[in-house]
C-alpha cells in the first residue's frame, strides 16, 4: 500500500501571511498552477481512491491532481483530515504584531505547538494528531496493494504523520510543508513508514516558504 499525502496549493491567505484554519480560503491561480504541474508529473500513478478535507483548497487540489494525472475517480470527503481549527486566530496575520494580541503564542505555534494548550477557542495539536491519525491508521489497516491520494493541509499533514517521523517531538520537522508537496507512506500489516518527505513535483525554484521569518 502506498499513501500519497499532499498539502493543498497556494491560497491568498498563504500569500498574505494569515492563518486560515477552518476558513474556506480558496486556491489562487498560482496554487492551481502548482496543482496542475504536480498532477501532470504524477501521471503513471494509478490512484484507487482519493480522500480530501472538506475545505475547498484541499478538495480542488485533489480534483486537479486527479484530472491531470489521468485518474477518473471521485474525491471522498473526510472531516477528520481538515486543518486545525485556530479559533480566535482565524484570519489573523502572523507577520504584523500590530494586527493581533497573540504574538507570543503564535510564535510558539510556529516553533512547537505541543507547548501550547491550544489556539484560543480552537483546537490544540494533540487533538489534531488524534483525529488525523485515526483516519490514517484506519486507512493503513486495510493492508491492501492499492494507491491512495490524501489531500489535506500543512498543520494537519504534520499532525497526521507525527507518529511516523523519526523525531516526533519536532512537530514541524524543521518547516511547514510546502504547497503541493507530497509525503509518501508505504504501509504493510497496518504499519507505515515515510519513504518520501515533502516531495515536490514542480521546479524547486517555485518553492516558497511563506512561514519563514
């Protein structure tokens, strides 16, 4: 079994340095372009099933990748793999400290969210790990020889795969996943391992880390 976990393409909030959470922030044109390139370079991979977060940025990324890779299968929505709910931080800029009153906590969020009790009126990292990993473990328990595409979000991706990383105490694994990057999981007997980390199918010149200082 191979599971391809992809982060959605770029969105306006990514460009503007804002936290999206459960806000339905759509792909921008560059986000769609990256998804198209990614899908075209995944031709030859036959996906048997595709799962996506209900948020449109993840769902549209999945639809584009499937179309461009030649896979005519439906996108199955699963609420467990949507992004962290950041509560009062929804739509907040993390680049300009004058725009919010949470600057120190948001710094901790980007350094080690495990040290936070949670986003104000939102979720904490452990809760997101629990729901996303429940999805992934259920999928791995199928123990078949099929290929799966899973379209999700940056925080949700790291939470989902946390138990598979060599150093799970490092939540971000040194950085936020890049837009349209893919982590590939090989699973047998209900156990999995990461065989490709943050793989991009487009030019490295197009990689933008919107979250670096």
